[in-house]
């Protein structure tokens, strides 16, 4: 099980890094609309997590003679997502603190501009305060890192549960 966890966790981490760099380049070199950037970002996070599915399937078919219980699949998937979760948290934290330190300010400025168009002045004042508090939270390295751990961990858990449900298969009974 350890080899499967390391292999598929490493592949997921590698693809997550590649997707992150490609996303950063595409968004940085082209001026893609903000909503499209968000969608690309989520695809870049979720696609590498599909290695959880492949890892569970590999274990079931190649290691465990074609069977796997839900709990074993869940355990395997949760262990696989540890490596890409930590990897992404490191990559994203390095990006927003050292490569593009204005990332959150730019995101907040865009959001505030959108809120200005649709909110009343009183509602906008409340939203401005909320966004500024969020910026202070995001500017803390540990908060940012922990937030990414929780985000990717939650998405990875969802992928793991779905994959476990899809891939669970009882062992075939051998007739004597």
C-alpha cells in the first residue's frame, strides 16, 4: 500500500505543480476574465486529485486481486491526498508571498469593484470592511498555508469518497 500511496501521491503533486505553473503562465500572459481565471484555477486543483481514483483502482486491480472495501479505499485515498495537499499549499503560499505578493490585493480590488456596482452604499461599506478583514487574514503566512491545506484537503476528501464508492468491490467467493 505504501508504494501505491507514494507513487500516486507523487504523480498528483507533480501534475498539480505543472497545472499551477501553466495556469500562472496562461493567466499572467493573457488577460483572461476574472471568472474564467477562477474556473481554470479549480480545474488545476481538481484534475491532479484524480490520481486518487487511479491509485485506488490500481491498488484494487493490481495489488488486492480485484477487490477493495469502501473503508480500505477511503484510507488509501486519504493517504494519497496528503502529498498533493501539502505540495499545493507550499506552491500557492510561495506564489502569493514571494512571486505575486499583490495577488490578494488585486483579487480584492476586483471583487470590490463588482460589489460597488450592485450594492447600496451601506452594504458596500460592510462588504469593504469584510474584504479588508479577509485580506489581513490572507496576509498571514500560516493562515494562508493552513487555508490551502484545508481547501485542498476538503476537495481531496470529496474526490476520495466518490472514488471509494465507485471502486469498491467485494472479493469473489471461491467455491470449494
